[in-house]
């Protein structure tokens, strides 16, 4: 099979850098174009010295040139900008994999409520496939537009959705506390994220109406076959570069048993290459997934409160963004799903 010709639009951020890292080593990809308005004209090694062996240079995003040159384009752009590129690229036959938030929500009303503006291309929401491979693999295989999940949602949906689907836990009173490394805020100069402000400190933020909340609720409601659900999602910034740790508190139903949880996870993820479920009572650690495309899940039943406590860890830049995007590409183009990711 010929190499897949790829472009990364918005390649100078952390997710863009991670995409470049994965695509340059991918045995079936020819990374042809990387764009950045800010860094246009600079060799990649000027911005990311780790890629000194590459002759790639940043360029101004040119949709006709990308359409002529590439078969797939990864969009690593701030929300609200992806549609500007997705529409003409799709019309030109280019497959689009978006790691922004523009196509994750099915509801234009929810998008406006949480992002403060009308959706730039509501017609594309019906075409977009939610790019969580472990749940939507069959749809990803034929998708032209793939909306990669957010990092927090990935860490929460993977451990929770199978339990809701099996009816083992209630849709009510779901509480999630998540901790994220500072790279989750993006590659920008902002007082809140500079070293003296973040180091030796942990703080909560966005404890109500976080922008990832409707995405999480959407996917968990779908798993539970419910019209909707409401939950508490409390994110925290912690002084590490990469990684997310999510603690999920769930109320068991009458169908619950620890054995049923183990069986449900085995059915959902026993054959998956990027989800590891630990034995009951053993909990995960972010250091075991850093720089990997893996999600590690642990759980324990608390007899004192009657709650099931589930913990999961991912690397926010890999399984939470760019690695998952490459996994989606592999599925869409009929490659080994783990190609370039092990």
C-alpha cells in the first residue's frame, strides 16, 4: 500500500507537535505539510529541535495546495476555526480528522450555550463521527469527518460508558474529579500557566459549565440509552506536564456486582489494544501511560458508602488528542490500528 499523504493544520501547538512526532515515525504516512500562520517559513527544527532530522517547514495554510497534495488533514486548531478548513477540504475529497471541539457535539444549541457562538457549520455535525475507536470503530471506518474526543471526555467515557450500557450503575448523581497536566491548557503564554503559578500548587477550575461537560454528558447518555443526564465534573490543574487522572463516583443499581463489573469490562475491552483494565482493587498511575496511546482503568467497590469508585489515566496529548487521531486514521485507511502508536 502506498503511503498516506498527510497534513497537520495548526501544527505549532502541543497537540500539533505530538501529531508530528507520531506521524514522522508512522511506517505508512508521508507527512507533507505542516502549517502555522505564526511560524510560517521556519524550518521545523527552529520550533521543535527534536525534529532536526526533518526538512519540513511551516507554511501558511493553503487549502487548495493541501487538497492537491494530501489525502488526510489533521486539524489542530482552536475551536471555531476548524470549519473554515473542514468544508473546502471535504469538498475536495480530503479526509478530515479534527482534534478541536468543533464537531464533537450533536446539538447546535449546546454548542452555542457552552462556546458562546452559533456553530459555524451545523450541516457538518450530522456527518461527523465521534472518534472514540473503542465505541465507534465501525462508523469511523467509513467516515470522511472524524471528531476526536476531548482529553477529559476520553478519560471519563471509556471507563463509565460500558457500566451504564450494562445497567450496572445509575445515570443519577455521577461525580467526576479530574486532574490534568499543564499542557492541557495549550502552548501559550498566560499568567495562570507559567511555572511559578503552577508549580507546587493544585487548583480547581471550571467547576460548573466546563466546556467538556456537554460532550461527556452526551456520550454517557447515549451509552445509557437515556435522553439526557446531568453530572458534576470538577477539573483540576496539577503541576505535571502531561497526564490526566479521573476519579469517577458511581451509584450501583440492583444489577450491580463486582463480578458483573469485571465481566462487563472484559467484554468491552478484553480485546482492545489501548485500554487496560486492572484487577479489582488495583488503581492506575499516570506514569504508566505517559507518551502512550493507552487508557488504564482501575476500580473498587466501597462497602461503606455503597458507591463504585472508578479511576482512569491517559496521556492528555496522546490518547487524549493526537494519538487517538492517529488511531482513527489507521482505522479509516484500513491500517493496523496500532501502527505508529506502539
